């Protein structure tokens, strides 16, 4: 009886080690805990930026603001940023890491004086996000993680490069034309900006041209 109890205890420990302790090790190959933690910070940053865009959509669509072109811009940007965060979560799981969610605080401002100030706030947030992504890339270099480097170069970093350029172009256009006329231009023209799925972007463009 004692021997049977002892054997049961041993197998329980073995089962725990195989299924709990070593669960992530089944697929985890050259994925350092520092990379995992940095990726989790980036996921949180992406969700925080998405939250900012949602707040911008709500503010810009108010009846006393009514900047419908910018509302559409940030609505699509919010969906794209959410998709970007989900892509990072999927990659974390693919590498055997564990996604850790953190609280997302409200931004320091939830109203803006005009469309230009909203675009400048968005550009600042994206520059911070991109800088944080570059820090993650440095971790990948430090840990000699070729898979993470390749994934960053071919997905998130390339998307950020395009999106920051297009936000910067919009800021320049509004600075040149002024708040009133510039905001009307944003409303009446179609701006082709980054989205994680090119097919969705092409669909939007074809609909706007009809």
C-alpha cells in the first residue's frame, strides 16, 4: 500500500513537470525570457495606442467638432493597431512565450484643440511605439534570435515606417493649409495609409474611387 502511494506520488510529480513546468519548452527554441518580457511590453504599448485612437474617434466625431475625415482615419488606424497587437500575441504563443496583460491607463489628454493637434499626438504616440519596437529589436540582436529579428523586420517595423511617414505628411499638409481648410481637405480626400492587410486597404481605395 505504501509502495503504491509512493509510486502515485512520483508519477504525479513527473506529470506536473512534463505538463506544467516544461509545457512552454515543447516549442520554445532560442527564445530568451528577456525577449518574451520585451514583447509583452510592446503588446501593452500597442493596446495603449489603440485605446488612444478610439478616444480620438469619439472626440473627433462629436457634433461640436465633426472632423469626419479624421474620424475615419483613426477608426481604421485603431482597428489596424488592434490587429498588430493580436499579431504580436500570436507570435508570442508561437515561440512558446506567455502573454502577460497589464493595465492600460487613459492618455493625458482626451480632447484636442483641432485636427492638427490630434494628428501631432498620434504621430508622437507612434514614434514612441516605434522606438520601443527598436528596443525590442536590440534585444533580439543581443540574444542572437534570428527568428525574432526576421519577424520584426518583415512585419511590424516595416508597417510602422510607412504609417509614421503618412502621419507626418498629414501633419505637414495641415500646417501649410491651416486648421480650417486643411481639415476640409482631410475630409474630402482619400488617404492611403498602412493597414496590416493590404487587401482591406485596396478594397477601401476601390470603394472611394467609385
